[in-house]
C-alpha cells in the first residue's frame, strides 16, 4: 500500500493516533493533522522509523473555517494524493447551551459537522478519478442514544451517522467506501480534555473499549464496505435496543442519564 496515503485528523492521541499506527503497519503513507505540532512530529518520527513509511504532518485547528482547504492545499503542494480519509477530530461541550458563547458552539459545529463534510467533499473527486477510496467518519454510540440536555454532541453525531450512509450510497459504485464508526466509551484523553473524567470513571468497566479494538473493527468495516460500524458486543446491544425507544422516553433518559455532563 506504499502508493496510498491516509489523511487522519485528530491524530495526536487516542483513536486518531491508533489509526495512524494501524495504517502505518499496513504500509500506508500518512498525513497527520492536529493542533499539537510537537506531538504530531513525535508520532511521525516514531512511525517512519518503525515502518519505513512516509509520514507528513500539518498542524491545524479544525474549528477554523479555513483549515480544511489549507490541509488539502498543503497535500497538493507536497504531491500527496489522499486515498483514505479518517475524520476523527472531535470534542464535546461541557457547559449549558445558553451559558456557552456562540464562538464556542460555532467551533464545535465547524469541527465535527462542517470540517468533516468539507474534507470529504474536497478529497472525493480524486478518489473517484482513481476509482478507489476509503472514508471513516467518527460518529458515536451517542448517535443512537437519547439526546443529552445542553449538548450539541448527540445531534452532531447523528448527522455524521446519517450523512456517512448517504455518501456511501452515492460513492460505492465509484470504488469508494464510507463508514460511520460509532464507538462507545473508549480509553483515551477525550474525557480528560473535556473535564468529564470524574463522571465517566464511575461507569462500569464493561462499557469501555481500548482504542486498538475500535480501530481494528472500524478499518475492517470500511474495507468490507459496511457503512455503519458499532464496535464491541455491549455497544451493539445498546445501539439495537435504543432505536425502538419512543422520543418522549429518549428525552427523559437523556436528561436523567447524561454521561458527558461535568461533575
């Protein structure tokens, strides 16, 4: 696969860094994107040394509307063709909607809705021309769950789930597979960054997965052309059980049992 390159956002830690290691082991060249240039460069050096692959980095904040175009322009300037897109970068708000600045809310939407969509839109033409492509969009088990009070997260991840399936329907005839990867609770820095580690740590251990398992199932799904991947047996049971729940009950459950709230 040395002639194919994967663009991974949010690649400095967690699921993104795990995807980088997984694809490097399969021989893919990489373009790693995240805000923290020092961590990207350290990971790139590690993977280049271990697997002998080309590994480029580009520091960017995807809450900036100019970032997706800048990433794709940088790739073109370096002669990099994007064959695989892993839209992994994400966050979750932790304060009440009415008490959060619009700048913060707009950044959340830009990061996980607009940037995800724009990056796909910018790389798909090249994939179609070459007749091959793989796109993994990080959704969440939350896309199947009741909405949580004060959160945009469940609505955003539902969008990612739905649009990924729509894109897969359109693009599969052109050799492009699109998968919404919907993990549940995953051991990573996510809850530390969001300040919700305290509440998340009280959840039963059976609900948690290692990022290596999430990535392995997600990559297997997109390779085989499955548009939705819910990794882990427990998560599959949860997602299947949530779909028939009436909206009124979803609202009550989401308001009462919100694992992302701070405190």
